[in-house]
C-alpha cells in the first residue's frame, strides 16, 4: 500500500484549499490572511519574473530589406 506523499505540491494545494474554504467561505481571519498573502506573493512572482521575455513578433528579412523601429511621441500632433 502506497503512502501519501507530503511534498511541496501537496502542501501548497492543502494550504490553498484551506485558505479558500476557511478564510473566504468560513470567515476565519487567520486563513483569510493566508489567502491574501498567497495571492500577493503569486502576483509579485508573476510581475518580477526574470528570464527571457516571449517573442511577440518574428518575421524573416530577405537580402536588401531593412526594418525600421520608431517611437512616436504622444504629445506631438499626428495629423
């Protein structure tokens, strides 16, 4: 018979479910604080994520073609 693993994923899932069930739905201030802390930490992790950014646009250039990237100042009149 296999034992239940208490790894990081299991612990994280248990804390997440308890914070939702007991904090948001149950009204416990402690678990509501745990829920808010997990939410803020996950959003911060997403915002401060390091590494290579995804490529938004990719197109090959043929010999002799050029690509110009410019910035238009929003305060100037474009008409």
